[in-house]
C-alpha cells in the first residue's frame, strides 16, 4: 500500500475577488483540511479528520497564518526581483511525502510562479535547483536564515512521515476504502487539478486517459467542466496541473487521534 501527504499553498497579488492566500491538505489524494485568508481558520473537509483532538485546529490555524505571511512576503519579493510592480501574479508552494508498503519513502517540494516552475528541492543532494535565474537570490537568503534546503529535507523525510502515519491511523478504514477505489481510478485516469483566481477552492478530479468516459463522474464532472469552461471564457491565465504535489508543515508531535 502507498500513502501520501500533500500540501498546496497559493498566494495571489492584486486580488479583489477572493482570498489572497489559500491552502489545501490532502491525504491519499483526498482533501482533508482547507484554509484561506478570508475565513482565516483551518477547517475539516472530511469526517474522519474530525477525530483529531480539538486543539489541532487552533494550532493548524496559527501555522497557516504564518504560511500566509511568509508566502505573501515571498510573492512580493519575487515580483520586485523580476521588476513586476503590479498586475495579477501567483506564487505556489507544493510539498509532499510518500510512504510505501515496503517502508520506502519519497518526498517532493517546489515553488511555481505564475504557473511555471520557479525552484525545487532535490532531496537526494539536499540542495535547491533554481529553474528561473531570479530564484538564485532567494536560495541564498533562505540558506542564510537556517530554513534552507537542509531544513526542508530533514522535515520532509522525518516530521512529514510521522504526521502521515498519524493521519493514516486516524483515517483507518475510511482511507483504506477510498484508497482502494483511488488506486483503481489511478490506473485508468489522470489526476487533474484546476486552480484559478476566480475559484476559492481547488478543483480536483480524475480525468479519463485517452479521452474515454469515466464511469460514475456523471453530473458532478459535467458541472466541473462547465465551471472550467466559464473560467476560461472570462479570465485568461488558467492553471491546470496534472500532478498533485506538495507536502507538510511544522506542527506539534503531541497531536494524536
């Protein structure tokens, strides 16, 4: 069996029609926690996650608020670095950890600016890879603060895995049942994520490979397509990712189910 813990953080500039920051937490591809700067609190998105002790949500809210401040600051810094004083821009941070049945693990972390790769973390070497030249200055700054590549490598490989195990324990049979269904879908479908400034939440759906019909999507999928088409028609700059990636953030190790 394989289990994944994924985090998606997004910061927006010059946004007047929605929150300036959103975050989603996914366990085995299922969104379990959501936060945005408008509601300014972490909320459960599935029943089993509510079994975590009550103070978990206050703690998660504080952590997301810190992520909000940091990512908003970084977005403004990137815009200054590439001489984009105004306009609509986005910065995404995505990081994740993955645990396989044979105890092998994987992890991933990257930043995207305006939907394009900006920089990523190489877990094997424990170093940043700057996809854009402008990212080099941020690497130097982060390394000087002690929150650089070595910090995130250690975090993803240790703390993230600990939390993934806790979530799997909390999810129990709910995750197992959904995991079995997800694995069957995954073999035939691609995972499609739609994010846009007009959408307050991320749309995540299974898309049939090869253009075939996916049984059971029905009216729900038709509704999603309708929303996406409307967004494309009204606002340019739709970002569609075919891979869900992200990760984890620091929280107390005392939060148990």
